[in-house]
C-alpha cells in the first residue's frame, strides 16, 4: 500500500482509478500548479503491475516502486544514462565524460509509465531507465540485498544439508557440474572434489578449472610435510587453532585448496568453522562488539628467516570487513598466530577491542560450530579463505599435503560467467 504523500507526487497503478473518477476539469489545476502540461504524465497500468509513485524533490528524484522508496541524485541519473551516446552496450563501458555534467543539473521534462522513467535534460538529451533497473541498482535496493548469497552454518546445519561432493571427471568435463560445485561453494564457503589422482599435477589441474592460481612466496603449488622447512607452525605436527591464511597480506588470498596426498599415521583431521556464522552471532547478541571489530585496524605480520627464505609481510585491516551500506561481512581476517603488536589502537579503545575479540573467539570456538573432516588422498578441499577458518588436530607419522591459493576475482568471474550471483 502506498502511504499518503504530498500532492506533488504522481501516482500510477491502483491510485489512477480514483483519479479517473474525478471530473476531468479537476485534474487541470492539480497538474498545472506543478508545471505539468499533459495528463499523459500519469499512465494507466495493468491490474497486476507494480504500483509506482514519484516526485521531483529539490535535491533528488524520489521513486516508490516494488516496495522500495528510492532517491536518485539528478547528477547520478544523468551520469548513468544508458543511451548509445553515453554508454557502449557492447563493451559495457561508459562513454559519457562525467566531469562535464553540470553538478546542479535537473531534468526539464519528466515522464513515467508502467515500466520506464524518461528524463529530458536541458540540452534536449533524453535518458530512459526501466523502473526495475532503478530498483535493482538503487542504494536502497542494495541495502536490502546481499552482494553474495550465502547460508550461514554450524556443524549440524552443514551436515544436515548433505551438500554433495562432485566427482573429478564430472567437475572437469561438465560446465553444469562446475556450476553446481561453485553454487555450493558460494553458499557455504567450502566444497569438495572427489576421485582426484593423488598427485601435485592433478591437484593443480583441478584448481585451474576454477580460477587462476595465485603465486605467493610459498610458490605456485606447494607440497609440504612436517619438516619445518618454512618458518610457519603449519610445517609441524602440532595442532593448529582455527584461523584464516595470509592475514599478513594487504589482500589475503581468497581461496585455498588442500589435497592430502598421503598420511601414514593417526590424527590430523581438518577443522572448518564458518566465520560469517560466528560474526552474525556477535552482531545479533552484542552489536557494539561487532561494530568495533569492523572499524579497528589491526596488524598481522609474518617474519621468516629460515634457510633461503627471508620474508617480512605486514597486512593491516579490521578483523571483520563489511560493506558499509548493508553491514554484510565479506571478509574475516582472524589469525591469533600472526597477529602483530597492537599499536594501531588508542589506549581507551584497547580494552573494548579485547572484549569484542573475545566475543568473536568464544563463538568461533563453540563445539557446535566445528566441522571436522578427515582429508584423504583423492579428496580435494576448496576453502573460502575470506570466510571459513581452518585448523587441524595434531598428528603422528608422515603426512604430505599439497595445495595452492586461487585469485578470488577469477573464482567469482568463473561463477558469474556460468550465471551465478557472486
């Protein structure tokens, strides 16, 4: 239902019927008082169509459509014109030079029908927008929608969902199977490929099916055991608490790939925890803690001087990264091993930050949030390193793993090219 609005608003849809019952002459003063020259400005809509209302405000164009109340700056409307002279539909790139648009621009004529908004600018240029496009691309529309759909999970939720693994053969040869794999990966932040030959080369081939491999100081595709050949606790037999990798990069690696090539011993199960689920719990229960974790910048650091390896990496950012328009978490940077000296936080905030960090840690460490998986030869695990924390239990014997990091942009690019929202 459309609420009562100032008389300057033009109604479409259901409200048109009530206007139609008035004497025709009563409409003329109502339009002319606002510079409207034709009743065509108000278009009749089909009974099933979405009702619409709009008005020209001093500072913006206000549109009510599809259950949203949206506001568009006039410069924004001119800048986003999709006419052939302003926008190249073949390259999906803007032709218009935004710098030459008058900042105080306003349309000289405005018309709305059941599907479109038409704006005529002072120089005579006409811009047409579909109302659905405006709703999809408005700030208000973005506030209501997740950038990337996801299902938040704990161990029970994920186990009950019975998310299927994909066989290597289908994964490599069928785009439809790849699409299903990526859909599950985007929803849960983890996914498995089965029946992969237990070799580094096969693992690399499977990884490249999804994305470009991101080369780091660990190499392109790494192959390691507990020989402490690198200055990292991962190269030991010790248990590892839940964490995200490369938190000490300015842009942490987006996706991690693990393949256990062999294990002759006991233990070594992999721990997986949905960081977004934990962050959401903090948001629901103590929003002030959540807010602090999204704003306070923290350093993570990696210092390595082992043999031929000499590296010193520093990454700075909040524990939780969110889109400011809808508070949607898009990255968690959590690694207690690599967290550096806290010298980016004033003393009167430090205590509150520790309280907030403790709230998140407590949620991450709840047993019901822990999914334990035994990796084995042939089973390749893909992890969203911006979302899902991983760890392991201690182990005995020889345990050989290989894996790599994938560029996040290219994983999402592959998903979008297959028709997925990512």
